C-alpha cells in the first residue's frame, strides 16, 4: 500500500475520487466500478475500485487519518 494524492468531489452526498497521482503520474478516473466501506478499530476506511486509462486500481480513503492509498493494482 502506497500513499497517493487524490482530487475528489462530493456527488449526491457521497465521496467520489476524480483524479489521483501515483509515482509522479496522473490517473484520471473515468469510472468507479464499485465502492464500499468498513470499520477497522476506530477508523472508517472507504474503498473504491476504479478504472483509468493506465489500468484498474483499488484505492482507499481513511476518514480518521484523512489520507488516500493504493490498495491493489487490478491489471
């Protein structure tokens, strides 16, 4: 898991990642395939499976630490 920078928006009251930067490259998200959240101890983590031109990824947002990470590279 690596930290990433994410530009996100709120759409209909829900968090939606739009673009992320990873290893000095920008990835524009053209589709959020699915999302879910889970509690790990006191922390709530939001997971997003996203499609970009550069590949498919699972990224996460930790609400308590206010940080984003790459969880998986899906292809």
